[in-house]
C-alpha cells in the first residue's frame, strides 16, 4: 500500500500537527510505503519527503507516489489543497482528511465569517468528496460542525518516554507547553483563575509556567492580560522549549495544565502523560474523559471556579498527585504507543482503499 501524507504548515518545529504527521509517516513507513508532500516548510524527518518547491502536483512526484493508493490531507483550511484534491478526483485517487480538530464547533467559531464563506465556496466540496474523515477520538467526531457520512477513529501516538517525571513535592509549579493562542488555548481563563485567587497562589507559592511558540500578536496579548490583572508573579511567560530542555521541564513539573476551549488531540498533553506528569485539563481538550477515567489527573469544564478547584486538589494532596503520575506513565505509554496506533490505522486505511 502506498500512502501520501500532505501537509501545509509554516512552523513545523513546534506545531503539534506537524509533529504528529512526521510521526505518522515515520511509523507507517515501517509497515507500508509512505511519504510526505510538504507544501510549505520541511519538518525534520528520516522518511521520504517531497517539497512543493520541486513538485506542484501529485502526478509529478516520483513513482510510486505519483499514483498513491491513498492520499491523506492533514487539516482542512489550506487553499493549496483544493487543486490537489481535484487532481485526486480526476485521477481516481482515494483521499481522506484528518481535520486535527479544525472542524469542531469551537474551531468553527474562530474567524467564523471567513470560514463560513470558505466552506460554501471551497471546502464543503473538499470534505464531502473525501473517501473518509479521520477523527482523532470519539469526542472530536461528536463535536464536529459538519455531518460526516464516512468516518474513522484513529488518533495520535507517542514514542514511549525515555525519561520520567520525578517531582515529589519539592516544587508545585504547573506547566503549560503549547502555542500562545489566548482564546483557543484558554490562557485568558488561566489569567482569570489566578487573578480571582491571587492570595492563595502567593501564600502557597504556586506558579504557572507557560512555554509557548513565538507569535508576536498573541505574546503581546497574554503579556497585557497578565499585567492588567497584576499576576506577573504567578503566571510566568517563557520562550518555547524543545528536546532536552522540554524533557527537563517535564521531569520537574508538578502537573501539566491546559484549558483549551477546543482541540483535536493535543500532543502536548499526550507527551506530558507519557512522561508521567499528571494533567489538569478542560473537557475541550477532548482528553478530559480519558484523564478522568484512567485517573491520570483532573478534568473540568471551562469554568474558572472548577479550574481553581482542580488546581487546589492537585496541589493539596501529593499522595494523590503521585498516583495520578504513575497512572499517566503506565496507561498512556500503553494506549498511545505509536506502533500499536499505526497498525490499527493502517487496517482502516486498507478498508477505505477496498471501498469498505
């Protein structure tokens, strides 16, 4: 089976979708013939990689990727995809879409009028003509804005962590590692939580360490929010971290926190779980039920009072926190291991190719 993943992302170093797609390609390549067609920046990968600079159509790619059994479009709102999906239709090449959360109701509210126009003019047909839409979990499927007739469930995976969280209460810093997108990631809610409970955070010496990718407008926005609410001593805004530095931070974190309004399946949370870091998440991350049911941390609704109660519970009880940490490490490295995830996904792809 020949699979071609298509991706159009500028910053491939810290973007969760780019990291996930790089891993799809590398792990799927262990079992099938797989390549990546990058329409923008090139991610670092050991797998077959083709660039839009060199090839403008699928047909121009070297064999056998000029006529793949399946094309996988990652994300939806990419204008370059329109010509390529039409090429798939014209040449009878089957294709699927992995939205990575961009079709859920919350995501559709972001740039709502622009997306509504884009859907009518371009993207509804792109979605409707797909041989399948791959959701990362059941929650993403249930919360999608669109009526999808042909779908599969197959999520992201992780490489079992070579390091493990070893915080036993020596500090109680909460960590967020992800993009600085204030509304999407619920960073405004975190500021509200800290502002409404400032004295408690200061008395207990608990800080929230944010590590995010550079985005000038969003960094200005989060800095203004923190300054306006006078919580600079509680919410610490840091530069992005990668590799060894990210490992060091996760090793020492008391817990990971993410209060997104909506997501697909955030890699930052999965990486934290695999390192044995207990998590505080909103149900909008679509990992809330998993974390709650497997006792890997605390899930709550998008509500300042609930988020504060979760932080308070986590930091007041180190014994329960350590139980969450153990469950996070054991469960996630079993349930999200890449080889297992990819083998199940490939079987579903084969059914799509056969027309099942």
